[in-house]
C-alpha cells in the first residue's frame, strides 16, 4: 500500500477520522430523548454512545484496510487514511473503548446490562461478516449493511430507551419510531454501495436494478412516515402536545428519505467522496427539522 495520501478538502476529514457516524448517532439520540419524553438523560449517555460508535467504525475500517493492503487501487480514502495511521487509530480506539466501558459501568442504569447482549451479538455478527467478506467489488454486501443499520439503530435506541421509565423497553424498541429509523439507517449505509456498484457497471439493467433497490424502499419509507405522522395524535392526558413531537419525528424520517432520494437522482454530479459526506448530511438535516417542527407554538 503506497504511503502517499492525496491532499483532501477540509470537509472530508470528519469522514476520514470516522467522526461522521458518532455525530449522527449522538444527534439522533437527542431526537429519541425528546420523542420519548425522557425526564433524565445525562451527558454520559451521549459520550458513551459516541465513543462506542467511533470505536466500531475505526475497527471496521482497519479490518477493511488490512484485507485490501495488497491492492491499494481498491483502497478508499478513509481506509487508506486509517491504515496509514493505524497505530494511532488502534491506540485511540483502545482508550475510547476503555472510557466508554467505564462510563457504562459507573454511570449507566444497571438495567442496561440486560440489554447489551443483543448489541454484542449484532456487533459480533457484523465484524464476523467483515472478516469473512471476500471484498468482491461486483457484490453488494446487503447482509452486512442490514446488520450495520440494525446495530446502529439499536445502539441509539438502547441509550435512550434505558432511561425511559414510563414504557417497556422491548415495546419502545419495536415502536414505529425505531423501525423507521432502522430502515433509514440501512438505506443510508446501502446507498454508497449501490452508487459505487452502479458506477462500475456498464450494464443498463444492473444500473436500473441498483436504482430500484434504493428508490423503492425510500419511497415506501417516506409514505410510511407520512401515514405515521398523520396518525400521531396527542394523548388527552398529556399537558403538552405529545402528538406534535411524534409528528416531528416522522417529519424528520420523511426528510431523511427525501434527501437520500434526491442524492440518488443527482449522484452523477458528485464525486464519491462528496456523496459520502452528503449521505451523512442527509441524516443530520432531519435532526434540525425535528427540533424546529417539534417546538410548541407561542400562545
């Protein structure tokens, strides 16, 4: 693997440093905290989630880079960057993992340990697929993407639901909010692979199949969000309009699906590195939409 790393624009560094996913996770954790009306949600939950997500992404990219080290032409910038500075990333990931473990043991509710098994299984399955992957550029890793999306969504939901004293954990984790968010995460992760696969192929049928594989789920997700937002009526006993917050959540999901759809339709205008950043932005803008639309009107 060559030791030279081409100069990259400043806005790509969050992706190169694996900071994009933790930022998205922390932002959506705040969304779930408000959606589920958490009375108490400490800063430790946000820090622990951000650190865990960062460690997982760093380890995954180091694994991918090690699998591709003999074929640098197939190595993407973020993998190249992680491999070049692998000692720094490995040491930093170790420190971050220990810090996150300390925060969980020291500050998290004891009930969280009863739900971590599912997270460990999902993470283990994800890394198992990463290690067993043949890195065939002609194949889209659908199963790995689904596991990644489910793991990401479960982690965010877990760090919110464990503080929700007014609802059953398993009910909240099977709620419409969690299902829609998990699908949005899966589609976000799958989008890059589908775009890269379509770009490599000269077969119009393959391109059309990749287009449909992203467009159809996004349309269905958007329609579901519209229906769920319409059905999100306030509870009569609530002092505040809980329905307003739930509608805002599904507006955010709709926004995320719409932005990914727009990116999918205009992807040929952008470089793949730019698309990676824009795909993350497509999950951050909905957070702004949520907090803007969940504010109660004055008077």
